[in-house]
C-alpha cells in the first residue's frame, strides 16, 4: 500500500526517533508499504518519519544511481542492487574528506541543493530480522545512508545549508508545507491551504 509522504514543516520530521523491538506491530507490512511508497516516488531511500512514524527505521535502494556514467565501474557495482533495511541504526563515526553532492528529499520536493558530507560512514544497525551489523560505507552509498540516518535524528538536508541558502529557500519551503506544489506522488501537508 502506498503511504502518503510527510511534507516539510510537519513536526514528525523534527523528532529524534525511538528504537523498536522485534515485537513492533506489523513490521513486515510496514516495510512492504515503505518499499512500495519509495519506488512509487522514485526515491533511493525512505525513513519512517517520512511516513509519519517517529521510529528508528529507514530503507535504501541505490540501484538507480548505478546507471550514472560519471561513476567508476567499482562505484556503479557497489550501488547496483544495494538494497537494505536499517533498524535502530547508530552512526559510529564519519571520516574522510567532506565533499559536495546535489541532494533532494521526497519530503521536500522540487528543491535540490549541494550538501557537504564526510566521505565515509561507519554504522551499527539491525536488519529486518533484528540481526546486528557494523559496517563501513563510502562515497554515494555513505551519502544516501547519512541522509536517511539524519531523518531518524530529526535532521533535514536543508539544515546543512548556509544561512544565506536557507533564507533564499524559505518561501519555497513554506509553499511546500502548505501543499502549494505539483507532485506525482501522494503527500500529506502540515499546513494545507484552506479552500475558500
């Protein structure tokens, strides 16, 4: 089932999400719905707060990036078929040089900006069977994971922009929160414009 994606301005996107256990109700169904929602919106990642749930859960499928001819064969291979569920994730460390990449977000449609992030991330998480892993990722994989991880920490990519950029985007962000935007997928807006 395709869930509405929560738009910028909703308080759920600003909450630090809580951990869940195996007993979390209907987790398999939630995961299936989140995958369907993400693919329907042409996303490469989706976090639970983006569907209104303040829980430490996000999923990533970087396969669409593997077609990018600007990437090395090695990077394309790493991105192709990389599909994972991250539950109760905790970033252990972020290392390496910071680099800029143009990011967007399903909760903030039509806005893309260059965001600086460190190249490598080490993360501990549980998969959908609650098996624990600690893994290190770099490049675009790290970036997608860092972006989704920020969601469960209540952080949006626009928070990482300069104060000038934030001021320039303010009215566009307000329009998004009011639903004054054309999008191809289902969304829920915190301050929908009232019909007269």
